[in-house]
C-alpha cells in the first residue's frame, strides 16, 4: 500500500496548473448515457474515480477510449443496464448512472453506493423524485431496481433539502422524460451548472440554470447528441493549493482556475490575513506573516464548501487565536481531527462544532487518512511539521487529486510516494 513521506519546513514557490474538476466530470460522464453517439470529454482529471466510472460504462457495454485527460465515449453499444456492486461499492458517484439509464432504457439495476465514510448520504431523495416521474422502484438484494416501461413523465419535484447528486440524477432523467420537469430547491454548484449547459447545448430547453429552480423540457425518449465538453477547473483542488500557500507562508500562483468558483475560500483566507492578485483564470496568494483565526460554517454552494473544511482546519490550527468550525452537512466529517492532533494541533470537538486553538508549530508523526479531503489536510499539515511525516492510506487522495505529490514537488515540497515494506 502506498504512503507519502513528507519532510516539513520547505518554502514553496512557483505556479501550479489546476486540473479538471472530478465532481464536474463524474455527472458529465454519466450523462453520456443519454446519447447513442460518440461524446468527447477533455480536461478530465487523471484520478481513480474517473477511471472507475469509465470502467463501469465499459461493463455496461459502452466503448471508451481514454488517455489521461481525454475520453471518447460511445454508449450506443450498451447491452446491460445493471451497475454491479463491484464498481459501485468503490465510489458513491456511480449512483449517477441511475437517472440516465432509466430515462434511456426504461429499466436498470444499480447497486447501493459506497465511497468515503464521511456520514450518511442516503439516496432516498433521488428515488422519491424518480417515483414522482412514474418509475416503479424496489430495493432488493442490495440493488435499486427501477422500471419505467412507458418512459419517465415530467412533473414538479420539490427536494426537502438541497442534494447535489439528487439534482444531477433528476436533471439527467428529465432530459429524456416526456413533458416538463420542474425541480424546486435544486443545488446550484458550478458542477451542476456545467451539466445543465452540456444538456442544453444538446438541444434540451432548460430554464433557471444556476438557480434553485430548474425547468426542463424533455425529449420524450429521444437520445441526445452532445458537443465536445471541456471539464471546468477543480475548485476544491484550487482551494487546497491556496491553503498550501497560506500554511507554508509561500507565494503561489494558480493557473487554469475560475476565481468565482472559489470566492468563499478566498474570502476566508483574506479574513486570516492573506491577500490575492486575481485575474480571469489565475490567482496568486500572498500569505500572511501571522495567520488570524477564522469562523467557518459549511453550507451548500455558494457558501463555504464542506470539501474545504478539513484543509482550512489544518491552516487554522496554526493561527494566532481560536477558530470555530461548524460542519452542517456531514456528521462524520471530523475524522481528521484526531490525526491533526497527533501532529500537535489543539482541536476540541463538541457535536458538529470544532474549537481550533492555534499552536506555534506541528511535529512530525505517522498519520492515517480517513477520507479524500482529510488526506489533503494531513498533507498540508505535514508540509510545515518539524521532521518527517508519513501519511498512510493515501488511496483516498488518489480518488480525487491529480498528481498531488508531483505538483507539490514542483512547488518545492519534499514529498515522496513510497510503498509499505
């Protein structure tokens, strides 16, 4: 099993190019099921989750020509509508094939999902919405079995709470449904905006893109013909590298980035004393000499993202004063706290709130990654820890960060990937 060996204390400098967004690429890959023609996707991140979902398409009978950042996908050859446990258990995003498979073929079986253990992320909202569109659904033997023999029917969907995956699944299902689907309380993430734009560019009329109300006129089962799609920059990767600049007190420039998508992270780092040069597709962070404490509450976009909570906690742990972090989206998303404390952080938990009392420095230790974003928080802390830190279980990192150690090495970090003996 791989781990990262990191010698702390190096100053970073230079530029880093941000990869395509994993969380935009996954629903877009699933959306290619809505077409029976070849679709070209570019700027894909070279990460495990992307390869896993592409493998699922090939297991369904689709053909995939994938070379790192480019994939040519033809789902006109699909022969199966069963997404098996072997794949879906590795990654929650596999549930995104449910809506498009059901919409195009009128039936499917999708294993209940797996992925990061950051809390309960039930798919009941997805299923209730599909049932409202006329699907007959049962859960049996660990699989969601869905049928819509006469096709899905457009209707009004009101989500009880904002759900990113639920919004994506229903947008895709609605694209081939009969009539008009209105989604109320839709998620507004940039990744959902790109999915809607991709489907709209294929001729589907969608009103309200980027808002909480989406109105979609379906094609009544007619497959779509997609134009080439370039995946948007990864806002979480971008935020992570800004945190790397802040925690190591280093000036770093990010290229191929959308500053608007990470405005909440920029605002919080400014509160902590950092400043920025912001251009259309690049950002330079000027770090603070002394980091100030910060208060964070994770909330749906455009609020502060839960996927940046762990990284900011690592930075706040070295601030002068006490920071407060409230996690409102996932109940198990503080699993990195005990590992940061192993490095010398002083963090106390009470329910969904973490009190982070700033310390002078971190000290190297062996630590263990518990999920994708926790992994990057431990790497950030290790960059400034005194001594050599080993970050284990980095298969979590490989799910979502494209060549993290290579990019950090290019910036001047002393970081090596090694294998357990």
